[in-house]
């Protein structure tokens, strides 16, 4: 039988966020396995999953519209996500994790007074050690042009913010600004401390953006070098030619190739690669590689002419 999350928390379907929190606080303390009088592991797990869904506006919106089947199975394509949680939901199965995140400690019962003194929100006394949520990591796709010149990216995030009453929260948007520096490499991490969801008795998570390269039609980046591949004929490989390369800063390079180009040959043009992150006035190299197009077949006459041309007499 599928869970009814509202029934699990003993609240109505139109319950406010504050009422959902209050219900979870009361029932989680009551049915926690450490409570000898009413401890119930199965009921405690059920409460953890119900609160995990109903305390998140996106998951809650999906559950309210599509039920458990839509929440866990994914929203049918014909309905669209409409801003709701659209991926398949799986509860992590660790009700203690949900409990600790809510109360901000490993064992809230250890902080209870024995004289029935009033408790603070969550049943915790002043001075409880807050825990910080794990960092939230997001990819930051950037083009080679962005990473060559540097740029500014503005990213809108939505996060849960505690209201002035200290008990309820709301979802608010915020713009984060990232100043991309010339030469940043794949994997560079930009950290915004404590910009994650706020909550009672917990430290908001850091938000971390990780630089990822977008593909470029001409160049492949290799650390601070740029790789440029050119297709040439066998004739060009043997007799010489020039390569024209338009750089990322709009210049046209004409590079003469006077060597015999064999399959492993590379032409290195010093200082025409990516800026170095530690010193953007310095650059890596442009490395030109060659794809030699051999003829698919040759007539007997052409084979003879080639043999004559390649025959060297001492």
C-alpha cells in the first residue's frame, strides 16, 4: 500500500509549511527508536520520507498533482514539469539523516531537561552544535571564447530562506555573479559559501560551480595548449604548403610548413594557445596536427611516376 504523506504526518492536505514542520517535530520525537516508550523504526522511517517530500516545494507540488506514482516514477512527458520536481524521486532510506538535518544534532534527546523545562524549536537547547549540509555542486559550461577572454556570468538560484519568525521559511530567488578569469581550466571550482537552503539548527550548504568546457568547432583544449587539426593531401605533405588559422582573438595566422609531414608530425606555434590562469599575459602553444589524405587508388602510370620521383641515386 502506498504511503499517504499527509496521513503519515497527521496533517491536512492544505497544511502550511510551519504545520508540516511542527507535525514532523512532534511525531519524530515520539516514534524515534531511542524513545523506549513509543519507539517504532518503521513508523520513524515513514515519517522521514513524508517530511522529505512535503518540506520540499518541488517534490510536494509533484506529489500533490501526480501522487506517489508520479513522484517516484517520473512525470509523464505529455504533462511537462511546470517547474515541479520532474526527475524520479527516491528516498535515501536513512530517516536518521532526515532527523539530524531537522534537529541539527546526532541525539536531540541528550539535550532534554529532566525537569520538563520548555524546549526550543526542534527540542534543542541553546548552544547546540550546528551541522552544515553537504556542498551543492553544479556544472558551469563555458566556451573557449569565455575562457580565453574572461567574462561575467550571472546565475539565478532558488533557495529556502528562513522568515523573520525563525520557524517558517519561503523560497526566494538570488543572483550569483561569477567573474570568469582568462585561462581557467576544466574543473576549476567557484565556491559561494553558505548560499544553500537555510533551516533551523543547521548551517546552509556551500554552492560550488565547476567549470566544464563546451566543444569548439576549430580547437581542442589540452591544458594551456590549443590543438588544431588540418586535412592535407599527400602532395601537400611532401611538397610543402601554408596553414591559415583564425585565432580566438580574431587574428589570422599564416604558418608555412616546409618540412615533410609524416603521420606523427606536429607543428608547434609558441605563445598562441590559451592564457595562463596565474599570468594571463603568458600563453600556452598552438599545436597543429595533420590528417593526411592518401589516394584510394593509383594507375600504373602514376605509380611509375611516383617511383621515379622518389628514387634517389647516390
